[in-house]
């Protein structure tokens, strides 16, 4: 039985990691760490875990040895921990970072998007991207894994097959919408219910940090906007692109099917009719699926590529567990069997 420790376990992503690990047949949670709630019961912060655990939050600087260490911290905290206490990385055979601290390999790019996250330079390229659909072979032996951001994950899954086939013009506009849980468990004034309810707030009209991840992984010039909507969970991205040559819908469908036909958690959803004919976050909540689809203009040049996922699952904790399953040689579906809800 694998032992796991979760740092930042009181947050939304950390709580989701705990929920998944507590139901995982091959993992036992050794410790859940929190700076704010040390000494408090885990199920007092995550009431959905009542009856599932008697764990008490431990101080976040007191990290016991384990087989796998999940870092579900705010941006900059993972790098801070590893810089201040390098032995932390040796406390576990496998480190899975769910923050943004090691997502970007180029140091200048990282400093441009995350100027406050000072990371050990020698570690900048040691983390394997936690993207099973593209980096599965590297993940099989990886001991340091960096899970992509939620909107970035959706955008990369939508864009990558066509970028790899060199079908797209280099400039792409990504319009992302996200629920309030994407802002984390510590609500700032703009995320209070009275301010957020009923709103569709453009909080990043340009230059959102996730565009750097998409550009790094696809080779495209990505220009991203992000809007907060009234949902609690869920991400939907619309990638507006142009094809180099006219293309038919059946060709797009074939490319996506070839890329994702055997993937356990990516589904191609591009139907001509029906209430859920294109990817919709609502039916994915609580699941580790990402649905991808597309729409095409009559001339075959203007493409709208669409992806949807649960930001706390395939956009965070669930993807981290999938990476662990790959690393350990287990079924990728282990502990991730939930299909989502409808209605």
C-alpha cells in the first residue's frame, strides 16, 4: 500500500486530492497538512469527508516521509518550501506539484508570469508535465511531476492534435470561462457571493498566465481571456483559430479520434444536434473527463475548438491521481471511476 502526504490539504484542490486518495484502493493517506487549520479535524473543513476519515491537519512545515507527496499549495509556496528545505523533496519518492511553480521550463517566461514565485533554478526542468495524453511514457518513470493549470489543460487538449498536425495558423485566441472554485478557498472581496453571484466578470482581458502553458506545449501564439461565471465548478474554453488550408469537419473529427480514441479520460463530442452536442462542464462535475469538440465555418477556415472539464478534477486533483496511476503502472481509471452527474 502506497503512503501519501498532502500539503495544502485544506484548500479546494487539496480537499479533492484527499477525497480521491481516501477512495483509492492502493493508497493510504499518512498526513494532511495545513498552515491555517493545524490541529483541526479534516472533516471539519471538508464536510463531504465525514465518516471517511478521522485525520487531523498537521502543520504544513512538518512533512513526514511518504511514498508520494502532493503539493496542493498556492502559487509560490511549493517553490518556497523546496528552496528553504531541500530535504522535503527527499521525504517522498514521488513529488506531484499541483501549483504553477514548475509548469514553465523557461525561467524568463516563468518570471514574467509568476514574478513572486522564486524557484530553485536547478529544478526548473526536472519536473515532467502532468499531462498523460502527451507525456505518458515520461510519466512512467517520473519522480517529479507538475500538473498543468485547469484552463491550460482544457486548451491544450483542444489545440494539441491540430497543432501537432500543423493545420493551424500560429495565432490563436482562447476565451475561457471558469467557476468560482478556481479562485481557491480563500475568497477575496471580488469573489464574495454578493459580488460574484449573477456576474460574468472578465478578470483577465489579456495575458492570463495559463496562455504561457498553452503556448509552451503547442508552439502556437496563444492570446487568452478569462471570465468568471456563476458556476462553482467547471471550465469551458473556446479556442478561435484559422486553418492554413480549407478543412472539412470529417477531417477534424478523424484527427481528434486518432489522438484520443484510446484515451480513458478524453472524449470527442462534436454532434450536429442535441442539448449536449458540444462540450459542457455541467455533466462533467466530479469526474476526471475532458470533453473536446469543434465547430467549423462554411468556408472551412475559421475553427472554434471547444473543451470542458471540472477544474478541480481533470483540471487539478483528478489529473494528479491519473499521473500517479501512470507512474505506478496501475490502471489509469483507478480511484477515478465517477462518471459525473446528469441532470
